[in-house]
């Protein structure tokens, strides 16, 4: 911005500067730009009298003011801006005329038309009049379907019904009563899968079960269902064979799972690596407390438990401690951050077994010492005799 400030007087063509250099920064037909009261004024310069005085082409019509900052705009710059604005306006008008001509063709022309786009490219296609003519009578039932008002007739003309691929399913189609080929979803009510009794190779085939040819396959049913009563919520997995069943179920109140016999884990040596005996098991047993407790988390509040504390196990066998899902355990509505989880049965079985072996080894050594002492005592008694 040029140096100094200017004084503008209402209805006066005289501009007075303070600390300005009009003679070096302006010449006739240049412009002064100043903002007065939030309004921008562009004032043409008629003549420059001195470094602090000049005359405007047209008298200033704003309020009298002094100490106003100003900007010099050369005549060539403003003329260029004006020319650009004129060019932009002309381009916009040409675009509007082009749109008008395009829409006129779309509305009134017949057959195919050519639409010229703003970038100069063209599109060829039917006008609305041509589209209307080509679609006329297409939904006239006298020209197409024999009886559109008859739903059965309409559907028969639109689809081929059947129970195989590329056929339409009716409401009583057996495929609608299955969950075959589904990738997910929600089912209301129980789910029951039944494999009827039959001769292997004649009845339904189960690829994961190998029966000798001609063997009788028992009737098996696998059920998924929930149980709700006044105090409890259970989820069941029930396996039937003929008239008897075994039930695996999950108790929402306690968070426990129950099996009719026991849960079995794969423990084959061939699937294990880095097998290492527990070292110093007796000392490790001293670091893990056997405890009873009452649960205080929201879902299992008040339920009694017995076993190990995860933090104790973490200090001895850190690799045996995992983390439950964040947000799965809360106390008084507050989530426990990064809750710890263990398999106490596996830990107890391995640790206690090695501890018992260590105790047995100590007993064997002590028995040997006692036997040695007894032998020496007998020898001493013999000498005394």
C-alpha cells in the first residue's frame, strides 16, 4: 500500500495527502482506491499537482474524512480488469444462449437431435417428443399383456416358476423355508436341523461322517434355541439321536457354560512346539493364591467363585494371561479397562502335577536319608552290644 494517508471532502474533486508521494506513484487517468465507512471508492485522477495534492476527474460523493489509507491502481490494470469482466459476461451470455437453443430442441424437435455442450463437444440422441412417441401404447394391455389386471396372468407372463436355478420362487416354494446359501441374517424362533434315518448312500449324505456302504444312519437332530424364565436366560445347543438328547447350554446370569460331560481340548504332542517342563513349581505355587470370592461385576454380581486371581498368575506365567474383550466387564456401570482372563484348570493341572512330582522327589530323597540313618543306628547298636 502507498505511503501516507489522504483527506477526501464531500462533493470536492480535490484530494489532499499527508506523507504521500502522488508525483511518483500516480499519473493522469490512474485511479485511487479508498475504503470509507466500509464502502470501497474508485476515484479517477485528472491531474497530479504535487506530492500531496491532486484533482479527481469526478467529485468525490462520499462523506468527508481524513487519515484514510489508499491504493494506487494504474490505468492499464483497471482497463484490463474491465476487459476481462466483459469477456466473462460475454461467455456467460453465449452459454445461456446455447442452453436455450439446446432446450428448445429437446422440447420441440422430433427424431434425433444434436446437443452442443459448453466445452464444444456434442451429444446425439432422441428428443423428448421422439421418446414420447416411441413409448406410446407400450403399457396398453390390448397391445401387450392379454390381461394386465389379472395378477396371476401378469406374473405368469413375467416369470417362470420352479424350484431350480433361473426360476422364480412362489410363496409356497420349499426353498423359502431353508437357510441354505445364506451369508448371514437373523432368524426369529428356534433352528432345527434334522438328518432322517436312512441307508448310507441312499438317504442324505454327510461328507464329514464316513459310514460303510449299506450301514443304517441314525436319525439325528441338532437344535439351537433359547430359554427364558422369570429368573434366568439360557442359550441351548441340543443334539438329539432318536428319542434321547444331550444338552450344551450357556447361562447368561453366571456367564458360565455347561456340557453334559466335559469340554475336550486337543493336546496331541504332534501339534505342540517348545515343550518345556515348569521349573521350580513349589516356589511358583507359593506366589499364586487359591481363593474364593463373590463377583461384583454387573452381569455376574453376587455369584460365588473359586480359583486363581489373574494378576497372581500374570506374575508367574504372564504368557498364560489373556485379555477379555474391552467393554465386556463392568462394575457399577463403569467398564473395567483391559480385563484379564485365564484358564485356571489348565494352569492348576500343570502346576500342581509338577509340584507333586517335586514333593515326591523330596520324599524319595528324605526316605533314602532316613534309611541311611537307620542303617547307621543299627550298626552303632551292634557295636554297643
